[in-house]
C-alpha cells in the first residue's frame, strides 16, 4: 500500500500541495482529477521524489520513502511514466527494454568476467524483454531503432520500460496527452491490461472524463492543493464540489 500523510509543498508563499493524506491500495486504479494548477503533477512529484516535500511523509508497503531520492524510490517500487525521456533513440526497441530489465536485476552483471554467466544472463534478460514486448504487442518492431518509431509506439515503449521495472505502483500523468486520436486507445489498452494484475496500485492523472469514468475504481479530487473529494467514481462525479470546482473548468470535459 502507498500512503501519503499530510504531504505538503510550498513555493514561496504558495502552498501547491496542502497536507494531502491518502492511501492507495493494490488492485485499485485511482484517478486524480482537478482543475489546471490544482497540484496533481506536483503531488506526483512529491510521491516519486522529483520534488522534496516541505512537510509530511510518503510510505510504500510500510517503508518510509520521504527522504529517498527519486531513483531510490524507483528501486523501492514506485514506477512513474515519463514521456520519452528514458529512451535511447539509437538503440533498438529490444535493446531498450533489455536495458530496463537489466536495471532491475541488480548485481547480475557484476559477477565478474565469467563468460558463461554473462551469456546466460544475457539470454534471460532477452527472454524477459521479449515477453514484455509481446505483452505490449511490439514484437514486430523489436529490431527497429527507437528513433524510427511513430510517436504512439514510442509512448507505448515507455510503458513497456516501466513494466520492465516491475513496480508495485504505476503513476501516469495525462498518459494520452499529445497523442493522436488513433494512438490514445493503445495506451489506454495497456493501462486496462495493467489493471488486471491485482497486485498493482495504479494512479492516473487524467482530464478526460470518459477515460476516468471507464478506468477508475476511485476518484480523488485536488483543488488548490487540497484533497476535496475522495470516493467511488459515480459518487464523486455527482458531488456538488466536483460539479462546481472542477467540471466547469476542466480542459476537456467530454
Ligand atoms: N517548481 C515549481 N515552482 C513554483 N511553483 C510551482 C512549481 N511546480 C508547480 N508550481 C505551481 O504549483 C501549482 C500546481 O501545479 P501543478 O502542475 O501541480 O498543477 P496540475 O494540477 O498538474 O495542473 P495541470 O492540470 O494543468 O497539469 C501551480 O500553481 C504551479 O504554478
Ligand atoms: Mg499536471
């Protein structure tokens, strides 16, 4: 379970995230909604460690992460999808995924210059990478350099890299932003697929209400950095606080 307790960050006098306490259970997809500037991305930054908190705490499976770096939090099981920044454009699709798989198998490559062990590691890493590519339907592109892929496939590959890290928590911040009409459903399919694994906790910041309605088991609403609503999707969407504070101002209300 992921938990934030009184998580807060101040920028000068502005409190961008204000004492947000919330628990996120495995097997649950929580949509985080709220108007532009509500603090959703900042809340993600505080959880994943991109930004240090001014106050409060973050725990994952009982372990306090608050003072850990972003990379230490990734190793602890927090998986944040970043758009394209993690890809090696000149390497093939398979090589990118294999590197991500390798990153999770700490130590395997440090066993010294034992050629048998290096070869056997390599085969295992490749097999795992192929498995992941299969699950995101990218087997056909395995040898293509990443730079040659259409934008939608690159975004899909980002999710594949995240899957390679086998995180306990998946965090998506507007995953279909900037994608074409044809590309967006592919990413949503991957999220649907991740949802089937009941050991995973998924957090999704999303403005598109049809997506939220379909995928969310629970919705929390941030407004001016504060958690103002939390509950079942139907209940939260119907609440007056959402109708007033959010629905009228959403970037995309459809
Ligand atoms: N590094 C920073 N320094 C100063 N102010 C910041 C910083 N990061 C975010 N903010 C401010 O914090 C507030 C929350 O921003 P945030 O990006 O979290 O909103 P958001 O809910 O993700 O909005 P959107 O829906 O537009 O993505 C905004 O007022 C923003 O200007
Ligand atoms: Mg944002």
